[in-house]
RNA sequence: GCCGAGGUGGCGGAAUUGGUAGACGCGCUAGAUUCAGGAUCUAGUGUCCGCAAGGACGUAGGGGUUCGAGUCCCCUCCUCGGCACCA
C-alpha cells in the first residue's frame, strides 16, 4: 500500500489511504461483538451549501482522534455520521432557485461527505442517516404519535413569534433580542394555531437528571437556569368590586404579604375586561392594545421604564383585610405563574420602581436578621415586622406558616413554577416532517375510533381546534401507514398567511381518510366506502429539532424497517459514551433530546434515562484578527485551501496544536508551518533521499537510554492526555520526542513504530504510510496501544533546586532517595548557595524529595 | 443588573497536590549553506542593570496566607459566554 516516494508527498499519500480505508471497510462497526464497545458521536451536522468550515474540522478531528485511539485500545468503536437535512436554509435556497429541496439536500450532502472524507475521519459511512429520508422520518413521526397518544402534544391558538421576512413562526429560543436568530430579521406577535409539546411535564426530571451527567458545568447551569425552577406560593385575593371572583397570584415571598399595597395583572389577563371600571375603560383598553403591539424588545430589553394603568377595581389583601388597587402593567408576564402578582414595593425592586413612579404606598414589613433599617427596597430574607400575628418570624418560617394559614382557608398553597415554557413544535414550512394526523369532525372522530380499533391510540382528552368557527378533532394516522410523505408542490414559497405551502395542495390536503389503514384519496373523488371519513391534513410541519432529538439511537440500527432500533443492538451499543459539539446547543437541542429520550424511556423503548452521559464542547476557531470568522469581515480560513497546501494531517495536527480543544482560539496561518515542518522532519528521519528506510533506523531495542526514557514518558503523557482530551499538549510532547530522535545518531525501529502508533490518531495518513514503508505487517489502526514501561521511566539522578529564603540559588543532581541531611550538606558545599548563607543562621530546612530544598536563614 | 469562565513574552499557548514560570510552536536576531530568493541547519530570544560573573524585577492591578503563590483567600479593573422585568 505504501509508495516509494522519497518526499513527504501528502497530496498522493492522503487520498490513497482514504481510498484504502474505504475500499477495505476498515472502520465498519459490527455488532454483536465480544469486544467492549465505545460510542463516540459528533453533533448532527446540517449539510449547508457552504460546506465544511474550520469549526467542523476541529470538532470532527477531536472525535476522530478519540475513535482511532479507542480502536487501538481494543474497543469496538461506533463512530457514525449523518445529516440533519430538513430546515430553513435549504428551503430558502429552493424557493430562490426553484430547485427541489430534496435535490438541494442531496447535492449538499455529497459535498459534505466528500469534504469529510478528505479530512480523513474514520466514520462508518455505511451507517449514514438522513432526517429527510422517509425511512428515517417515519420513526420521527412514530415518536410524535407516542407523544400525541400520551397527551404530550396539543394544539393552541396563541400569540407566537411571527417573522414576516422568513414567512414563518419561530420558537421563543429562536428569537434573540427581538430579532430572528437566523438572519436577524424583526419579529412580531401574531396569534396562530400551533402544535405544542408539553415539555414542562418533564421539567422536574430534566432538572434532576442533570446532576449525574458528566457535562461542562456551564452547560448544566444554563439548562438549570432555562428550566428555572422556583418554589413559592399561590394565593387567591378576593375582589371588592366582583364578589365571588378571585384573583390568583404567584409569589416566592409570601412572607412579605403584609406589605402588598397593590396588585398587578398582565395586559393579557382574562379578568382584565371585568376588572376595568367604566371610568378607566378607555385608558385600559388603549394600554392593552399598545402592549399587544409591542415587540419583545420594546417590552423587555430596552424599556425597563415601568408603565401601567389602574383598572378601577380593588383586591382585598387577605393578610390585612385592606382593599388595594389592581393595576395593569406589562412588567407582569401572562406566560409565567398566574399572570398576576401582589406588589410589595418595600421588598421588591420592580414593584418599588413602579410604586415610586405611580405614587403607591410603600411599606416596610421585613427587617434584616441583625436589625437595622436598610434603605428600601430591601430584598434579602430577614425577619417579619408589622405583620400582625406573624411578626417576628423569619422569612423561611413565615413562608411555611402563611402557606399553612392560607391552605386552611382554602385560598392558597405552596407551589412550584418553572421558567421553562412548553415547546412550540410547528413550522409553517414545506421542508420538514409532516404531522401524521388528520383533522376530522367530532362525529367522524367517534366513528373513526370505532372503525380503527387498536390501529390507532388517542389521548384521553381529544386534541381539538377551531378553524373559522368549526371545531376539528385531531385523529392520528395508524403507525402502519407511516411514513406520511410530503407531496410534490409547485412552489415552496411561504403563503405569507401563516400557513405552509402545503395549504395550497388541495388534493393532498382535503381527503377521504380510512382510519384503520391510513389510506387517503383526494376529497374531490367519490367517497370510497362507508368507513372512509372526510378529513383535512395538518399543514404545519415539524421543526428541525425533531429529527435531531433521537438520531443517536438510529445509528445503532440505521436500516431497520420494523422498529426504531433493535433492542439487542441498543443493549450492546447503548447511548454515546462521548458526545462532541458546540456550546451553542447547550439548551435547545440538548434539552429537547433529553426530553424525547425520557419519554422513550417511559414507554420502554430505551432502557437508560439520559441520552448523553459525557458531553464535550469544542471551542470556536476565530479569524486571524481574533474576531468571529465571517464573510463580511473577510477573515475566513478555508479548510480546502489549507489541505491543498499542507495536507489534512497537518491541518488536523495544527487544529489540535492551536490550544485547548474547549477554548476559543484565533487561527494563525503562519503557525501551521511549524506543524508541517514537524511532520516533514519526521518523514526525513524515517525515509532517506532515495526513498528507502533511512540507515539511521536500526533493528533491535533502543540503544539510547535518553531516547528510551523519553519514549516511555511520551507514551504515558499522550495516553493520559487523550483520555482527558488535552490534545494540544499531545502534539507538543510528540514534537519533543521527534526533536530527541532527530538529535540521536541512530534510532531503533521499535521506537519509530511506537512513535507512529502515538501519532496515528492525529495524523493517520502519514502514520499509516510510514508504518507500511517501515515494513510493518500488522494494521496500525488496531495494533495494541503502546504501554509505558515503569522500569524505563525511573531516573538515577534528579535535579533538586536549592533555594535560600525562597529564592533559587543553585541546583544539585542527586539520586532520588538521597537523605535530606546529605542533600543539605551538598547544598552548603555549593559555592553560589554558600554566598547567600554566609554570616547567617540556618533557621529551617524544607526538603521536598527530588524537587526542592529551601534553606531559611536569618 | 444577575450567573459563569478567563486575564501568563511580540503571538498561540505549557506549567501533578502550592515547589526551576514561559515547555512546544510561531515570530524575531545572528551565523552556516545558496548566484539570488526560498528552503534547510546551528545558536540566541521575558524585562531591566552589568563586559562578564551575577543581580533585581516579572503571570491584569492592589492587599493577604505561606519557608515558597501563575496556582489558595479578599478587593478592584478588563475580556468573553449565558440570562435578562420569571414575581
């Protein structure tokens, strides 16, 4: 397989080994196997038209190093790749060019696959998956049917983020500072019928599950904050003007209730119309209307200035019995808690600000535990004052006592709230998974359940919606009818009405539906039989997150058309042992996937309850100027060009050498020379100018003790560093070893062999090539990983630094087990040291064996 | 504003439990080789004083603990990431 070229001709070496690996299926993962398994996974790439960038290269080099290393360590390694190919950019491109998104996707995938192969990653390409493949999204739809059956999917007409430029609705998470995350277009609120997934039902478990994960702390903290668990109390306030009606609020500081001097409800609160008195109606209506038109930006980020309007009504503070005014203000959010609060301006900054602005009374009902009258608002926990029978209790005691007190009255209880919202799970787009449901009338729904029998499973509470005054029922398709494929359409242009292009496909949309088989014929045709019912398909499609929520399971069994994954394969491979991808997915993808995984766990599909045990985020590669790479800045480095000039082994090695894998690091095009010289220098140590194995390489054991010791130190360091993903220092260590080899007169074949094994995960092409040229006959990719021999690591002499009063004054070479007294004598005999001891008394001696001797004098 | 991570030569970055700060690489300087350029090789390269030996200073800034601090503690400044009226 090797060549006879005298030069380090990476342009011929690299493609040749890539072809060899492919033709001989070297990296195919097979199961079952006697070997222990190791599953390393990259985050699902979106095959964009732009192709691979350096960030991809860094990500995949890290995982490839781990995969190759683990293989050499004797593991059966599963290292797959696939395509998260539904989504907006492809559809937008299709809209622009008139090409079918399917064709755009296919072209992009081809580009990506070719580029991936050109960086030499050892994926098992036979397990490639694609979310847009009906054989794949059939199971995405299957999972959705389970969510539906479990009552975890529902439909709601609610104000959502509508982006006019993208012609679609966005999830909360896709809106950043009032602009779309993709493209930065302005967004507005608009009510639309939406599918929503009840992720909040899993809030507690998603929070709990974080504890045992080997994830970056920052990511765990972000998820924790996103879930935002908050313990507090719900309390119902009577309304003076509306006897019998209650206003329910949520507070985390029920101990401050004696200081509640007014109430605030969100502009969208359902009680607004009834609370509003005639005198206030004009003002209130104007305010509510204005709030509805405000963008998120205006309402939160920029306008910290409090606004609000008095409704004219009053609540009765249940603690004091006093009437307090009810205001409307948009600093209270309808989507959190109950959409209403009791305002305690003395002990809450926001309420304080509002009270000052509108001249509402401010009371002091909490004092610090150590007394005093701090400036208001005082928001720390403390001791209750001016609080009737509760005066004197601490915040903690007060909360418990008041919860019990209000519970006894039937007007309150302790409760928990989450910032986490249910997951908006629909897009008004073409290029996504269709929902496998049919909208039918109430009567047909009942009839269909009878007809279909066990073929379909529905939630206890039917999912319904009202379109143009007509009520519709969501009837699931039978699992046997999956996948529900996308119809061919003329145009992918968004309708702009909030409906997807699918809404224009009348024959696909309006159908006669058979509930038990899932068959359909266009409604324009005659009804095929009595059990067929009139239905309308769902025009929304699923968001891009859907396909990436469970793909790590499909790699275990990518071609199975009977089930999502064979349980035996699942038992063997399990979930990924290491998951590598960018920190930008810290909350969204990683939270959604955990949610789906827990649902799959609950219905017995997967035995483990978390998908990603160990997570690693690679850092971003910045441009030369230290700024984020972007076309507009003109600081983008193109991997193809680097590979053309230096080869992919050099690129891979340099990406690792740049700095810690998790750190943000600037790309420096000059530095790559050093890494290239390293590889070429290695080549020249092994191959002479005739193209033969260099005469410097000799048979037999290593003769040079210094080289031998360094070799074993290197084995030790490289192994430990790969395990901990400290890949930058691995490269340094290999350079140190090569420098030593270069200095030596001769080097043993065995030393070179081991060196190549250590290098192989990082620079596999040159390692394979030199290995072969050396005449090695076994496979470097699976040859057992070298082990450091502890006997070879021992040194006869160690360097001990001698300090006087903490300052280095000399050094000694001593045997490691030299007694302290002897070392001290040697130090005193040292001329330089003596100069600093003369005329002074030795007060203390600190000796760290083999490291340092500190003589304290005075 | 809140939470978190970080600040080490001209540059990217190394530094077990506190124990030679600056490994490795880039760049730079000098020399060798070369018609030249490039490439390669050798030596040097934290700052300051000094011919040198040697010494002083030095890990954002200030204070502290310690025989000894890049590393531990307190304060300040700066950079980056996340959250941002969640009651």
